[in-house]
């Protein structure tokens, strides 16, 4: 039984360490994006068919067109990219926390009930 307990101890510590490493990587990644040290990858496709004007009304009554500044359109795409990146970081945090929790449960399971009643 000693080998099995040692195996669970090594497995549990390995899971905790890997979970913490994943969480630290997520923190580092999010911090670098937030401070501008890392460019935000373009996830959303910016096609040529993006219109920079907004039409109000219909052709029969007279159409009114409002021009949108190109900076507004670019900022909208960038905001979408940032949102997706932070959702990715949240997913990394969640995965790291679950892996660390699994390691803690593995370490707790190796303690037999007889040792708890001392």
C-alpha cells in the first residue's frame, strides 16, 4: 500500500503544480494584453465589404445616410477581439482551477479514514 499512497501523492502534487502553472500563464497573458505589451490577435475577420455608413429609411421615402467614422468601425472590431481574448483567459483560469482542485482531491483521498481519527 505504500507505493499506491506515494503514487497518489506524486499525482496530486503534479496536478496542483500544473494547475497553478496554467493559472499563472493566464494571468501573464491577460496582463500583457491589458498593458499593451502584446498585440491582440485579430480573431474576427475584417472583410472588404464592411460598410462605414448607416442607411435610415427606405428608397421610396428618401433614404438618409449617416456616415460612420472609420475609427468607430475599427474600434468595434478591436473591442470584439479583446472580448474574445478575455473569454479565452477566463477559460484558462477555469481549467487551471479545476486541475488544481483535482490534485487537492487526489491528495485528500490518499489519507485513510483511520488516520483522521487520531
